[in-house]
C-alpha cells in the first residue's frame, strides 16, 4: 500500500513538472510572437580577423578597397583584434528628427558639413520642430552605450577609440516607416536650391542599401531573433537578403557576385561576419571570442547534476528498508 501511494505521488510530481514546463514554453512562445525582448548584456566581446584573402577580395569584392573601408582599423590584417564593451542601456523614444539625424545625417556628412547643413535647414524651415510636426512617427527602442576599440594588430589600448550608441528598435516593422520618411524628406531637401548651391545631397536609398548601412553600423536585434530578422527584411522589402536562423545572408555584387553572412549571438549583437564567393570560398571572416558559451555550459551541467541528485534522493527514500 505504501509503495502504491509512493508511485502515485511520484507520477503526480512528474505530471506537474511536465505541465509547468509545457505551460512555460507555450507562454514564452505566445509572448515572443507579439512582443520582442532585449537580450543586451553588459560585458566585453573581442572580435578577431580570422581570415583575409587579399586576392579574393580584389577579384570578387572590390579591387580598390580593403575590409578597412567597412570597419575601422586594421581589418586588412589577419589576427587583428577589436574590442566592444557594452556599458548599459535604457528604454527611450525617438521621433523622426532623431532618426533622420542619427541614422542618416551623421552617416553622410562630416562634423563640419553638419554644422553648415543644419544651419541651412534651420533657415529654410526644416528644424527639429517643423520636421517632427510634418513627420509624426515615433519609435521605441533600447539605446545602449558602448565603448569601441578599432581593429589593431598590436595590443589593444587602455582607452577606447570612441564611445557611441547601440540601437535596438523594439519593433522591426518600424524600419519601413523610417526608410519611407527619410526618402521623402531627402527628396524634398535635395530639391531646394540653397542646398543644391552649397553642394549637398542626401542619397535616396532602397531597402537593401538601407539594411547594408545598418549592418555596417552595428545593427542589433531583439528576440526571438529569427522572427525579428524575418519581419525586418519582409517589411522593408529587401530583394537580396534571406534569413537562416539568427543569421542574415546578403547577396551583393562588386567585381563579381559575393555573399555576406552576419550571425547574431545571444546578446542580439553581431557575433561573426563572413564574406564568401559564389563557390563558397571564404574571402574574409570576423569572429567573436567570448566566454558566454562556457557560462551557459556550466549552468547546464549544474542543472543536470541537480536533477540527478534529486532523482537519487527520491529513489533512496522509496527504497524499502530491510
């Protein structure tokens, strides 16, 4: 009788655990499908140039450039390293002017040019107040502060090369509105004679160009990562980009066709970048080296040991005394 009751208790315990785990998985899936979460984590990552095929780059990507045109520092040297430290982040809301200035103007103009063109825009009635009055979209995001060390073949310096913002938009569908508003505003500004006379021009971007610009500037994503990336490229209408798990596969054309694969790690930031030709030959590769996987491996081992110990104790208690 005692043994029978013990079996019932054991079966009820197993059933309860199964229900709790299943419910947790389902609730996570439902939540993730409607609300993206941040995976940003304070800490440091080291990036290393794993491979650089100079001849392959010249004949496939661009005969007049090197990887240093994509990333600051000596990315044209195998073994060169960079460091990125995320110091923290906060929830903020941007309006159209914030996006226009931060994602576009700072990308296309030097500091000296920005002073001139912002003054021109203000005199022409295109200041922050008027732009936000005409373009009323707002965007919620996680804004992080990061310190970046440029790639170097020697020892990394004690102080970073620069400090900037790391941006994760909470809704990947926002990127379509951002691009549309930018192109409309850029077209307006390009048609104004004083801006033309000063020699300034705002590039008009398609979806693929915009995504490429975001990637090179450190595009970061929320979770679930695959859903975030799929919604991002589908909403933007990218023609030459596909998603594979937590990776973007970008088809590009330089001297010939080539493919860029950007993979995202658990923190939602780039963990590796791979450039290869259509025959799958690796031309350039950057990898992230960090101890994150060791931490999770230790947690898994501890969890397994805990389960084994719990099962042992239960069996020990159920074993009849002689």
